C-alpha cells in the first residue's frame, strides 16, 4: 500500500508540475503547499530556528516561480524544491561569513533584459499581474532580483535604483512577502480547479468503461484520443490504437471487468487507478489492479502507459516442528 501511495503522490506532483510549467500559477501554489513541511525541515536543519528560515522559505518560493520550467523530472519536484531551499540556505550562510564587493554594475545584454525574461516565462501573465500590484518603489527591485540575468545582487540593484543597500533589502523583503502571499493564495483556487477536474475525470472513467462494455470503446478512442496515440510499457512503445482496442476486447472477452478506485486529474496528465475484477472461474487471470497513466497534448490523450499492480506475495505459514 505504501508503494501505491508513493506512486500516487509522484503522479500528482508530476501533474501539478506540468501544469505549472504550462503557466498555471495555482498549480505551483499547490506544489509549494504540498512540500512546505519538507522544505521548512531542510531550512531548519541548516539554519536553526530564527527569522532566516522564513526569509529562505519566501525566497525559495520565488525561485521556484522563476525556475519551475527547468524541472526535467516533474514527478521529482519535491527533491528539486528541497534543493532550492538548500541552495538558498547556503547563500545565507556564506553571506554571514563574508561580503564580496562589486567593482562595477554589469548591465544585462540587450536580449536578456528583465522584460524579455518575463515575457518568455510560462507564468508571465500571472507574474506581470502580481508585480504590477506592487508599489513602484517595490516593483523594480523585485524584478531585478528575481528575473534579471545581470543586475541581481543587492549592491547592483542599489546602484541601478540609486538607493542604499539597506533600502534594497527592506523593499525586497516587503515585495517578497506580498508576492509569496499572492502565490500561496492561488492554491485555494487551485484546489477548486483540481476538484472540478477530478470529478469530471471520475465521470469520464466510468463512462469509458461503460462504453467499452457496450462495445463502443473504439468510439471513445476516436473522440478522446490522438490518432497517433502510443501504448507504452515503461518507456517502450508497444503499439497504437489497434493494440488499445484489442487489449480491451481481450479482457472483456475473458470476463475481466475494471472498477475505478482512484483518479488524479491534471491538465496534461491523468491517472486512473482501476481495480481488476477477474471472473470466478479464473481468479488469477489478471493482477489485482491497473493504473492508466495518460498524457494529453492539445486536450487529447497521446500516450497511455499501463502499470499493473503486482500480485501480493503468498502468505507463508509457519510449520511447527
């Protein structure tokens, strides 16, 4: 059971990460909410109790906002978030030991101004809206700090804005607090979106199975799946539409039925966990369950990977000597 729960959690992380990478701020808010205990534990272990922990948590949230598009394994976003916190903590520890002067202010190249960085960001609409809600005094320092590629240190921002370094720190603290609160508030809307998607996906799972039992699975595949859909085992492609239809027909002909047990529904990833109900005369025909792991492209399912739940180990009875 613990393995299944871990797989479900990884699938949920993957769905939220992919949604965040496509510009859904509420998905990032939900990720930060899910992983906040682990992130905070890392900060506490490195910095100990104190205000630095809260600062690092806020800084890490904005770093995640900026860098979530770089996550290569969406299911491993938890370790990535904890790494972000760890790196921020190390910066705090280094800055406490020494301060490196900056001889000159390196201006960002023409093609990598903060405006261009933000315009190329998947979450640009949400970011610009949130940034525009800041006062003018807070807006420029936070854009330079978190989205500039060449004017991001406190000293550089101070010189670019013609204000003392202490003022930069104060304004960044205020801006960071405001932005993180806004980001965290999106989680509430994210919960509602997730609930709606999940409810719709539960219904779709039941309707898909009912259609299959009526002999109409082919119509479902034609309506909902990409013509180039791939059926996978791990990373290996086994076939396409023909194999999907043949596999369903084979199970139904053998008397095997599926019953939805759990649903995870993101915008680009859906997981249906099914109980497999074998016929009475062949109780071992199929494993106890299967997960349909489906990715979407343009609203249509383009990949289906089937993961069968391993059969439980037979119970070993101790034999008295």
